[in-house]
């Protein structure tokens, strides 16, 4: 089991009704973690548009999760 | 250099920092909050960022521009927090020996920042409703 912190930004904060979660997970990858997290939200977001980050760096969905990682889920940017 | 700012953007300071005696041209873009978007009347908006990743990605974009174009200095600052109509949301400035490179680099930096830097816009409309803005 790994203890991780999960961050949600933009409209994904509304999807999961929080900006931060402390979670204990058995997930090995972000992909697996995402499937776990879908149980916590009423409506499934548009996954293909979401970018993911581990410890403040963009990573791929199949990236491995380690104990104490901070995982972020980012909707498409809309700055400017 | 890329930065995000919770305070009003000081464009004269940024412009000064972009100056270079080897440069004959300076191109600047200022993005302002406008009073309408996607058919709705906008009252104000809030920008939210993932600060650490935004600064890393913004600086990667500046480095790419320095590599791609023959420019001397490039600076971009993006506001976060609550902004009113007319407030400056983003400032990009590029100085170069010649104008073509400065124009191209300024456009490149702005376009890449808008699509890649983790910053999100939440608009409040004049009808009192609010919502996250989707990428256009």
C-alpha cells in the first residue's frame, strides 16, 4: 500500500468535489489510480483531455506510483 | 524567464528587463480581460494555476523560443487570482537584433503558454453564474 496525495485542478475539482485528497492505494500506475478514483465521482470526466503529473512533472498515464508521491490531474489549459 | 504573479503585472518593469543594447527590435503582447467570451457577458474572471509545474513548463517554452528563433531576451508573466475587465492577464516581451525573429518568437511563446501551461480560467458572467472555460 502507498500513501499518496492527489491534486485536482480547474473543473476536475468540481468533478471530485475537492482540490486535494490524501489516499492509501494499491494502484501501481496512474491509470489504475484513476479507475479507483472514478468510484468517488458521480460523472466520469473526459479522460482523453486530462494530463497527469507526478511530483510536479508531466508524466504518462502508465507511469508507476511510489509511496508519498503527489499525483495531479489537470484539465486542458485555458490561460492567456 | 516565465513567471506567474498574484499582483498586477508591472509591464514597465518587464519591458525594462527585456531591453538589450544588442537589440534593434522589441515585440510585446498584452492579453487583457474582455467583457465577453463565447457568447456570454463576462463580469470578472479568476485564473488558477498549478504554480510549480506552470513555472517549469513556461520556462521550457521560453527556452524553446530562444533555441528556435534568433532572439536575445524573452519574458512572459501570467496573472493568477481574481481579475476585472481590462486587467492584464498575460504579458509577453521579446527583444532581438531584427524584427522578424521577435514577432515570431512572441507569437510562439503566447500560443504555447495558452495550450501547455497549467493555468485555468473561471469566468463569472453578468447573469451571476460562473464556470470553467474550455479550450477554444
